[in-house]
C-alpha cells in the first residue's frame, strides 16, 4: 500500500485540478466519516459537504444541524478509501489534517495492507495491466509475466508486460510499493536485462522500441538518478519512466533529469574519511595490538563513531578502541569469539585470537571451512587491493597512484546509505572509483554508477580538496574512471546487459582478477564495460567469420 503523497494547491489551476481529482475519488463513496487531527467528528453525507474554487483557492465546506465549517485546502492526497487534506481556517496559518474516509473502502485497503506479500504481489500483477490499458487506450496487451518464481536475472516481485502501442513494441516493467527498497531499486537492472535479451533474440520487426519503468511514486528517487546516466540506444530503444499511485491507479510520466541537472542538484553530503592520527586519541592498546602482527593488522578510523579506531585482519574487524581509550576485541556474529572488554587479565585471549586469525584467515589456511576464512570475503579483497592498488595497473592508460587510496567512504543514495569501496587517483591526477564484488551480484554496474556520479558531483564542487583528500595533488579536470572488479568467474551473467547501458560519458571497465586472489592479485581480463559483446553477438560474429 502506498503512503499518502500530498499535492500542493497554490493557484487557481491547482485548485481546479484538485477539485476534479477529489470529486472523482469520492464518486463511488457512500457515506463518509469526517476526521480532524485523527479525531472522529461525525458521519458526513455527500449532500452535506462540497468542494469549491473561490478566488483561486480550494475551499472545503461541511455542515450539519449544529456545525458549519469552511476550510482552505493547502495540500491534498488521495489514498485507498481516504481523501486527506492539509487545511487552514479563518486567519490561522497552522495546518490541520482533515480526512474524508469511506469506511468500507478504507477497511478493505487496511486488510490488503496487512495481507501477506505474496497476496499483494498477485494483486499488483492483476492491477498493472488494467492501469496500463486505462492510461494507454490504444495499447494492446500481448503478454503479462509476474514473478511467481525466481527467474534467471530478476527477482520475484516484478511484473513484466509486453504490449503494442501504435506501431511500437513496448516493454513495461513494474514493481509494487510493498516491496523492500532494494527490490524496488533493482527493477532497473531487471528491465535492462529484459530489453537486452528480448531484442537480442527477435527479428527487427518484433524488437521493442520502448522500455518503460512503472515505479512507486515516493520511493523512486534512486531509480530516477540511475536513469539519468543510462541509455538503450545500442538496442535501438528509448527508456521512459512513470510513477504509480497504487491507491488510484494513476500513472504519471516523469521527466528524467539531464546529467548537468542532476550533477548540479542539491544532495546529501558525503561523509569523508577521517585521519586515524587526528581522530583517535593516543592509546597504549593500539600500539600493543598492532605490534602482534604489524605487517598484517590495519588501523582505520571508524566511519560511524567519531574518534574510534578499528583494527582489522584482512578486512575483518577483530578489535576496536573507543575515544576514551577503552578497548574491545572479538568477532561480531561468531559465538566462539564474542566481543569482550580488553584488560590485562584477558590480553592472552586476544593473542590467541590473533594467532588463530594468522592460521585461518590467510591464503592457505589449515581449514578452508573455518568461519574466520569465509567471513567478509569482499572486505578481504578490498583490503588486498588497498595494500597493492598497482595490481590494477595496465588496465588503463596510466598507472594508479599508490600514495592515495581511500576506502569505505559513506555515500548517500536517495533512499539509503551505502559505502564506496575504494577511491584513488591516477598518476596524471584523474580520479578512479573501484567497486568490488567477490561473489556474483547483478547490481555491480549500477552500484558503481551510484558512487561515480556522487564523486563526480563532489569533484565539480571542489569538495575533495575541502576535505583534505589528495593533498598537494592537482586533480585533472576529467570525470572519474569507474573500475568494476571481481574474480573473472564471478561476474553475474546479467553484467553485460546492464553495463552496456551505462552512459558513454562514463569511462567504465570490467576487470576480471584471478580466483586465488588471496595469494596475490593478478588481472586476467579487462574490457570497456559498454562495448562488451553479448553471447548472441559473439555467435553471430563467429558465423560471419566462418562464412
């Protein structure tokens, strides 16, 4: 069930549109309940209330035998079974919430809201085609596919509709507001892969000319950000997006921002890495812990708590020192290594933990099934690259500068907070963003894109120098490189279909490394992400060569 999205009523045009929308929403309602600031007031018949436009303002009036009130509507929202108003009375400026509720419809909506997710998905799958035919009267629905089972490239939760509008073949893919945010955001990858596969196996007359996303109206910001930097021109198609009000079935086209518009827009600030020397107080514990294995133990400033120091073994935190000098050790999530306060009495236990880390969290452990070996492999890989960023040299025209490697920079997407793996720079001063995956993840190109445009925005605004990054280095006036790194056999099979849609303005590379990277990182393959050929294209090329 979608949340209430309030629309402003700021002029006569808004007022007229609002009056029409509200009256349409109330057409099928019987008696209404009037609620003011969450307090029930009375049952209200349609004959005892009205909406009018007066002097460019939207006025809601109601009356009964003992009361008569006029409210100026400043905002309104339509949800299932309710019309919600933010309104003022008289000369007052304080906003009051006024609700007109169709109790029968509202209770049905509440029951749907509390229904199992499986039921909600089925309801959405049945409703989306109806909304499409209502919005596109000329549309002919050819096929509807819902995620009743997990498909090759897209998770349960998406509804795909193939339809024809006029002379164009259209692929429509929608996701319900009832899904988790990660599922909603992932609809972009699912749609791009569907378009790639669909157009790749069809004759030109049957290929889709449009890919349209239908997304929840108040949870679509990350999707719209991503669409700014995506293109389907190589598939001879264009990408569009509509927001969906699931309460009313209204579909609203969205104008996708241009790159300059998005890069110049206001966005949440990044939290930049702190210097350990500046943020962590002097502590004997830090020196003693690091001395146990100085060649392996890393010391990093915590990103979530100012002044804390994290001590890591190949990317796995095993100890932490707080701003007040208090230290803890242990492995989060492992009962055998529960966190405990570090004292002289149990320092030997910490030494035993470090010894076990040395034995099991290494390239050749005595037991590859040991939890210390298997925990946080991505962080381990990131740690290896951070120590030897030059292992990626040769992929791009100029070498990476090992003096400047920043890790775990928090970045804010529209609906969530995420972390950038590595930020570095080439010897010629060009920024390079390194996004790392140790296991298959179909979102790799899009997650890299999220970080790319945030860092590019920060570069254009001069924020890197303001926060003391890359001291005494003049950064090149170029957008960052985007390096997408994973073991060569661990790229998700959907990678190519998504990566080829990245804007040509983004210089992105797919870098495949050796699977035994724990011993030493070696680059086995690298490609420009946007020009990698799909399997069927490779087959066609081979056939042509054979002829």
